[in-house]
């Protein structure tokens, strides 16, 4: 009888230990703990002056799932909430300017207000991952984009933003980009039949100085950009073409020029963030063209 009691006590002890281990394994990290893990694994010193901060929600919220996206649009937030992803890691601003405090817009603005209320209602947390994802080596955005384009073998070792590839026409290059990036809304400055081999890629929005410095390089024939100001770099490229220079420019759009870089981020997060489902949620482009509309009729 005594042995039976000891045996039962041992079984109960083992069951309790297993239950405790299961609870520990199932414990969800908080949003703050997930971001601390990112800071630990990103591979570069964390900067004090950065936009990589929490933008909405309570950082101590337990994370039920992570949605990684290029831009936390209302559509992305709705899809993330529907899938139980309450931590949204976004590359670009959530609230319409670089610091997520839109200039000249009152907090009572109905669109801004509804977005904030949606985040609060669904217990979501939004954190931005921009500066350090670009600064790591290799640049996380560029690495993801190059992988999606399949351009690794054309990438210059001394400058990863430069590519030398087999000859094709400017029009063929634009068509390849549109297909691989699922972005029919491309705009091109240059002669469609111009043969090109030397490409510079500037994802996102680098600005006039960096863009024109790239385009003026002798070894660059085509500059690929995300977005730019039409009265600045676009005008410069148009003047170069009018002057008979072998130059061209392709404007891809900000979201498609960096989207695959955040898909790469989701893959990277899965290597060290455990016990939490992680999903890449692409930001949909809101644009459509008349040509597309006519083709669909």
C-alpha cells in the first residue's frame, strides 16, 4: 500500500512538471519582448535617434500573432485583426508622415481618428521597423528585393545597389519589373528601344541628391526608384534623355519597390521569435489605371 501511494505521488509530481513545462512553452511574449529580441538579433548598435518605435497600442500586450508589412494601411490592419495578429511590424509610417504625427491635421480628422480607434478596439500594437532594417548588413529591404527579382548574380560586389546584366531593351526591363513585382503601374522616362545593361536600384524614396548622383554615374544607364518628385529627379532624367544621353528612369512606386524586403523580414523573424505565428501581410496598391479598366471590360 505504501509503495502504491509513493507511486501515485510520483506520477502526480511528473504530471505537474509536464503541465508547468507546457505552460512555459505556450507563454506568449509581450510586444515589448518581441522588439527586444529584434534589437538583440539585428546585428548593429541600436540608435537612440530613430523612428523605430511603438506607434500605437500597449507594448506590454501579450502577442497572439505578428503581421509584418510594408505599410500598416487600414486594409492591412483589418486583415491582421481578422487573422488574430495583434502585433503589426510596419516599415513605413502608419499615420501619414515620417514621424507618424501628420502636419496640419487635427486629431479629430475622421480618417486618422477611425484608424486609431480601430487599433485600440482590437487591442493591437503597431511598431515601426525602418532605420535599423535598412542599416543592417546587408540592407534587409535591398536583400529581399534582389532575391525576389532574382538579380543576385548581377549585383556589384563593391556597391550592392548597382547591377550589370545581360542586354535588353528598356521596355523589356520595365515589363520584367512589372511582372516580378506584380506592379502594372510603372512609369518610364527614356527611349523604349534603348539597349541597357547597367542598372542602379534605389528602393523607397532616396531624394533628389542621391538619385541624381546615381543617374549621373557613367556606369549607370537606368535608375530604378520607388517614388520621387516629378519636378526634380524626373525632370532631370527627362532633360538627360532630351540631350541625347543614354539615360533612363523607371518609377516603380514606393510600396512595390520595398515590399519584398519586409517579406524577407518576416522570414528573418521566424528564425528567433518562437511560440507566436508570424505572417507577411502585403500592403495592397490602391492605384488602378484606365488601361487596366479597359482591358477588364
